């Protein structure tokens, strides 16, 4: 399976973003990854899409993978700026035949980019896009459970094989296919220089990203989106549930909703074949 090396671009704000061109010569697909992951997590999906004749791109958000840390924090408007900059770089923004496909924060960032720059993405596939109704936070400052979990995440490993075996043995990543999990580990870790392997997405940056999600403001603005949005959620998810996804669907003008039976929040890594097939069937 071909996995591209990063090509670094500069956003208008001067942040260096790692991008990946997977090949293909047909209609473009832009793949946008979740918090804590990276652009090459899509390797199994990208390979299937290229084999089916699509031209595929992905990238690492700031603070993730081989991209720069953010110079001004992890508010989600910055992630929206990243995805828009990548679409501009590859000259696929505003194309009628572009599918912008995102997972979790990656999906939310596509939606926010479209809200900020209408017409950038006309056809969006969004697997569990993270958003919340505005209101008082249910968590006191510093107590968001996802952020707290990220800060406690183990981040020293003797090898990538040790990390792979640990992730394979317990939730939440044990649900991934071997190919997806190996992509996460192989391209999401680095030798820090002393033989110890650490995550490229520093747990502190991951935590800050989770904390910024509650204030992304997307839910209140869903009615402004004119793009066609194809929602998907896992039946067993603990993130964007089918019930909440139906509420999101009700606020969008041009939309559909698919529920993946037996799958959770990591659906695209649990079932890359289904993910690719769904994207390929979009109009």
C-alpha cells in the first residue's frame, strides 16, 4: 500500500502544514482527520479511493503529525483555516466534483471552513462532526474528561511495536483494523532522540484541542450552510449519537444521515472499506 511522504505548505498565517498526495487522476477527495491523529491515518481508505479512480489528498492539522505546533492556540477557527489552506493549495476549493470528507474534528473543521468561506466545499461527508449547542459548559474549567484523559496519556514507548501491541489490547483503539492502527502508530510517533518513542501530537496540544471544541460555534450556525452535507454516525458511538445527529440533520438544508450498524466513533478506522464505498457512492 502506497503511503506518501509529507509535502509542507505554508498557510496564509505562516503555519507549516504537512500535506499528502495519494495519487489518482479522477474527481478529488480531501480527507480530514480527527483530534490526536494525522493525515496518514487515512491510508486504507485513501488506497481504496485511488484504486477506484479518485484523486486523493490529506494533511496534518497544526499540532498534529508533521505539521507545526500552533503559534496562537488551538481554537477551532485555526483548524478551519488549515483545511481551507490545503484545499486552496491543491486548487480543489469550490470544485463541484470535490468531496471533502472528515471525521470528528476533521469533519467539524470542514463545516466551519465552509461557514467562514461559503462555497469552498459544496459536497461534504461528515462522520460524527464535533459540535455542541452553546450554553454553560457541563465541566468546570480544566475538568473536560477528554482533555484530562489526553493529559494522562502514556507518551513514552520503547518502540512502535510496543505501542502497537498496547493499543491493540484495549479500548478505544483496539477496534481499528491492523492497517489503520499501524498507520496511526507508524506515522504518528517519533523517536525523540534518545531511543524513546513519543506521539507527534503532544498530549498537551491534544488536550487543548478538546477544550477548544466546546466553543466552535458550528451548531448554532448550521442553517447558514448551503453545501450538501452527508452525515454519518456509529450506532454504538459515545460521541455524536444517532439522536443528536438527527437534530443536526434537521438544521441543515441539504443533507442525509447514515447510521453505521455495530460501529462506534472510530468507524472509518473500524471499517475502511465501508468508508470508501460510502464516499464513492456520493453524488
